[in-house]
C-alpha cells in the first residue's frame, strides 16, 4: 500500500504542520463554523463588518450577512501600502514568446483605468459583461475591473464557439462583451472577434464590444457597437475607487454543462467566495511571499478564476500565466517556463500529465525543475500511475502532491491533502478541507461503510458555494438539493477507505469529463442531431488513456443517407462548430437503431459498455428490441 508522508522539512515550515493540527482545526471548523470562518474573514479588508456569519435556509445560503467589501480592493489596493506594492503580481508569457510582468502597483493602475473604460461605456453596478479573451493579463484585468465597479463578469473559454457565446448572452442578458482580435494557439490564430461577430449576428442584448489588439489579424469593427481597448484608455485616468458591495453581491456567472443540455449559469457572490479562495490558497498551497505559483488552467474555467486570479492575488502571491499550448513549439514548453521563472508550485491537470507521459521523459530531463517545492492536480481524478510519474519525474520524489477535488459549483477546493500535514495515497483526494462535511451515501441517503461505492454529498453549506443557477432557482433546488434533502449532491461517485480517505470515481450522470472539461452528453447529441443527415444520436464516454474520457457518438442517419467515412468527419467538425473542438467525438459509429427502453429512453448505459469494448452485462430487461444490441456489436467489427 503506497502512502507518502509529508517530507519533514516541508512540514516544519508549513502553515499546517501535522495531522494532529489538521484534525484540531478541522474539528473546530465543523463544531464552531461561525467562529472558524469569522477568523479567516477578519484577515481581509471589509468596508462594513458582517452581522452574522451564516444564514442558512436550505438550499439558500447567505455568508457574512450585512458585510460590505470589494474583491478587487482585497486583491490589489490592500497590498499597495507595504513592500508588496513593487512585487510581481502576474508574470505572463505569450505563446509566441513575448513576455510581460505586472507588479501589484501596475496591475492596480491597469484595473482602475479599465474600470473607468467600463463606466465610460455605460456599464454599471449589476450589469453582466461577457469576457471572451485569450489567457492574457487583460483577462484578469477585465475581471478585476468588473468586480471593482460591481459589474458581474461571465468569462467564456476562448475555445468555445459562437453558439456557446450566444447561449450565454441570451441566458445572462449581458449588455457588453470584452474580446480580442485573435488568440495564439499552436502557432495559429483563433479568430475570437469573428466568433463574436457570428454570435451577435441576429441581434442580442449586447450594446458594446470592447476589443483588445492581441494577434493583429484582420477583423471587422461594427460602427457604433465595437470600440478598441487601447483607444478607450486614451479617454480615462487611473482614479477609480472600489465600490463597497454587499457580501452577497453577485461576482460572476460561469456556465457549466448540465445533463439536460442547456448550460447552467453558476452564480458566485463576493464575500463567501473571497474567504473561500483566500483560505484554500493559503493552506492548501502553503503560499509564501517569495513563491512563484503557476496554475496552468485557462482563466475561462473556474480553476483560473479561483487559482490564477482571486485566490493568489488576495494572498499577495506571484502568479505565472501562459497563453498557449503545452507542446508549442516543442513538448517541453512547460518545463522551459518552470526553469526560466524558477516556479515553486505547479498546479495542472491529469490530462496534461498523461500527455507529458506520452511525449516522453526526455523532454523533462532537459530542464532543471529543482525550484519546485509543491505539485497539485485538478479537473478529474488522477490515475495512480500518472501520480507516480508526476511525483518522480516532475517533483524529483521530494515534492508533496495535492490532488484536489472540487467543481465549478463549489467555487473552491473541498477535498484535498494539506501538504505539510496529510500523508498522501496516489489516486486519492484524501480528506476534507476545513468546514467541509462530505459523505458517501447509498440510494436512500444512508452513509455506506469503508470501500463501498456510493454518491458523494456535502452535508452543510460552505462559504464559496454557488448561490443559485442564474434565473432558475427551481432548477438549482432540483439539481443539487432534492435527492437528499438539505444535502448538496455533487453528481460524483466516490468511496472512503479504511483511513477515511476519499477516492472519487467520476460522474454519476451523463456529464462527460474530457481532459478536465465538463461536457453534457445531450449538448453534443443536440449538435449532432442539428445536422441535416442525422436522425438520432446518443453520446457516451469511453475510457481514454490521455483525456480520462473520450467521446463516442452512436448516430442513426436519416433514411436514404449513406454512411461514409467522410460523413463521420463532417459530423465531428459539425460538433466542433456548434460547441467547440473539445467536444468533437473521438469516434462516430453509425447504427441502424439505438437501444431504447419501452418508454423510448435511449439506454446509454448499454452503449457505454459497447463503446468501451466491454461485454454487455447490465440489466437489459427493459430493452425494447433485443436485435439492436447484436447489430451494434457487429457494427464495431
């Protein structure tokens, strides 16, 4: 049984130095949550103190009730009175190799100027703003500028298509959009502005588009709607006071895949979210003033929100931000960056680690990674062998690994090792963070014994939790809180071992986890069915060495349409256009019919078994037409 104890010298200097200390603090956080979280919150700047730590009327939580603060002030202004003023906040590298460093003072200056640009363009407290940018400092600047004036940002990952942008505009009622002409990716240019133009083609609520010049590609500027970021800066100064906002003021919307197909706008608010990202960053990454922290995510995902922007900057940390692909121009780009900037903490995804393994150890061996002191993983469970490779080859067998479990909805990390205190086991997220009360339960909500699989639930509210699904309280209640009343349903399956460690086994429902990105099967199915030749589609995951899960699409064509190899490619591209490249099926299989229950529901479970090459062992009693299974298995040959 592989157990890795925290290295002694790491523990000695760590904030949480032993399992005993973790247990004491954890016990307090569960027994006296108000006392525990008030102490964490008091390390931040509040314009008015809260009257009550938590008001919980299940499933609706209010944290730090009556408190007033501004997250941008906590990430920037509060560091300007001491030596952090001239410390690097963001060290950025573009894919072509261009570099910029912004100190806290410089970042504050840029955020204030852009906040004034937003005001100049009639963006006010409470307005929604879509941000569709590459992974460049301006993405963080735009987020912080929105937060500074009370506007609600909704960042859309630059890999998403125009349809995805349009859906988010319609759902959020956004009035402004911030984008760039293009983004660099694997040496090419992603036409961000063209995607925006397509999204806005048939009229939307967007009145203003602010465009940052990044790639210099030719773009169309719509008279009266589109303005250049750099031109707008000429009209404003850098004086912009942070607006004191209610603790429950909406900070951002982030859309995530739902199993029903319509992306859900996850709403996070100000006070509880800030306390959550501040404390998790401090304790889980054991962050120090002299550290250089690199979270390799894109700002467009929750990991980028919490652990590139808000968590690190609230702690006065230095973050590395990189725009491009990990294998451009060569497969050692990440190791080059770590060596050049002497990165101390690396936080990346298992899907990236599996790619590094596939590319070969020689790319790692070329670089000096001795500056690293702590490693982390995020996005999906890590398979134990990949953990071992990461530990040995990247961490030189000396760095603890924090394998962190959380979700867009949770706002912050909920289950994780603390690197100086909790012994780790490859593949386990180990123990809950402070104030988090998880359990593994059966169908009836009863807690199961050691090493028995079940559904992972969280039994009490935590500060950074989602507050609702935007504009849909009923769906929020139904999706997360109805199955086990008063408990948050994560949608993940898990088990606890004899030491109480959590092992997450993946999604229970029909949401795929492809390379750490969540995709709803029904979204991909809808995209396929929107093709004129397709009658019906069912999408299921299959295990994928590299991405965790691959996407397999079973497609029945309309009568008279020939099943050809070209059509398979056309359908893959069609999904790419509608959702984004990440959602393209790895395999398209044509089928005469799909297995259905008598009530007409597609039996995805059976397709899943076929897709992964397993023998169909599941319950087939409700299957309507047994011959379908035989034909599907044959179509595989």
